[in-house]
C-alpha cells in the first residue's frame, strides 16, 4: 500500500490523508460521548442514545444538500469550509454550557465529516482511472479504520486527565488539517460542473428516477443496520447474556480483531474487487455477514466470538469497496456528489441498528436478535441484486 501511495499525486494523497486525520479526530471523541453526556448534562441512557443517534441521522440527511454543493462548487473551497465547520463543532462542544448548543455542535461535526467524505470519494473519479478506483477506495477504507483503531486509545488517555479534553484534541486535528489543505490543497479541484444552474429539488427528482440508485440506497440502509454499529448491539447482547466483566473482555477482543483484520486485509482484498464481478463479490460479502451472525448466536467461548468476528469482518472488507464501486459505475460525472450523498444515507440504518436490537432484546430470547439481523442482510442483499441487475440493463 505504501508503494502505491508513493505513485499517487500529492492531490490524491492529501485527500486520502483527510480520511485518516478527520476520522482520527472523530474517533478520539465519539467513544466518550456517553460518559460526557451523562456526567456533564445528567442524561439517562435512553436520552443519550436519542442524542447520539439523532445527530447522526440529521447529519446524514443534511449531507444530501452537501452532495449537491460538491457537484456545484469548487472542491477546494468546499473542503476548507466544512473542515472549518468540523473544527468549530468540536471546539463548540468543548465550550458548550447548554445541551442544545452541544447538540448543534454534534450535528455540525457529523454533517461536516459526511460532506468532506462525499467530496473526497467524488474526487477520485477525476483523479484515478476506472481500473484503479477499487484500489484507492480500499486504501481510503484502510486509513479510515486506522483512525478508528487508534483514536479511542488517544481519547482514553486524554479523558483520563479531563473528560472534555478529547474534544479539544479533535478540534486541534481539524484545525491542523485545515491549515495543511489551505496551503497545499489543489485550488483547481472540482468534481461536477461548477456553476450549473439545476435546482436541488430537480436533481433530487433525477436521483429518484434512477431505480438502480434507489435499490442500492435502500439496500445500504438495511445492511448498515447490521454492520454500521455492530459494536453497539453486540454490547447490548453481551450485557443481557453475560456478566459486565465478561462483556467487556469479549467486546474489547472482537473490536481489536475487527480492526486488525481490516487494517491488514482491506487493501490486498479490496483492490481485487472489479465491476465485472460485482454481484459475486457482494453475494460473498453478505454471505460472510450471515455466517458471522450465526456464529455470534452460537458463541459460548471467547475463541468462538473471535472466529465469528473474523468471518463477519471479511464480509465488511468486501461490501464496503463493492458499494463504492457500484455508485462509481452508475454516477454521471455532473452528479457524483449527489450519488455519494444518497449512498451516505446508510448512516440512518447504522443509527437505527442499536434501537431495533434493543427492542428485540427486550421482547424476545436474546439470540433471536442475530436471526433478525440476518433477515436485514437478506433483504438488503435482494435490493443490491436488483440494483446490479438494473445496472446491467442500462448505462449511466
């Protein structure tokens, strides 16, 4: 992967570094939101879940307009602007004396992160030839997971000194990248046809008429229920079925397994995913999800949990770049930002996952949760299959 990065342009490497730095900034803080919201604002667990989940959903929905901006404005200015919003959001969270202000800051952070992510993915089309995009998507996802793997450890050290310090560190990382991109960013970078006059609602109607995109977006929402926030519902399950000490040991081990496997295998496996066999890759990845969920339901020892997570992670490694490749294949150049913004709606499924699993755990035998999740994978897979089938009959 390092050899490949050396062959990329400075513009492309700078965009990839955005995925690493901004994800690291986000990962430093997000694991400690529960503690911060409970200690500083006295919220109950239910209210904390509502705050965190709703800010993710609102940020995802607002990013649809962010995708429209990606298609119409200079990518350089857009990335700088939202990097500033990202930084200000964390700084505001550090200073916010009231819950409503803290809430707005979280929405700002999630929105800015989503829009920058859309701009980065959309820029790949103008910087990388088609046959190299699965490789660059895999590198991006690897760097993102490095950020998520390292961030919580940095956050833990800072939170040990003061629970609000992670927000300050995240703001500092955002400000640092803002400065770097301001100096070395490509001022001529643009994704869509800047200055086009098509209205946002008119573009939305165009997207709704593309049944391939609709199928894949809905499939992504259903699938994200399963892999978007798996640590949350696994923690819920373990709290119900084991002791707190055992739950902590298992969840920390499987999270480490997931992170190490993604970092180690994402690039080598993801770059092999090609548009010609996209349906087979997706089927294989979703099958790994189902096998992993079955393993979780039957796991009684730490070794079983680790093996099940290994299988589940292979599915994750396959499905993420496959989703990117599908959107890349069908998105017309003037609307790439909007197409990636539509794909970003899978965040809604990720936010709903822990809520739905909580309802199942409260009303059904605990292991039933995994069978319900498997149904979401199957439903999402059917929509993916339909989207691929429609794409085979039409050209963007």
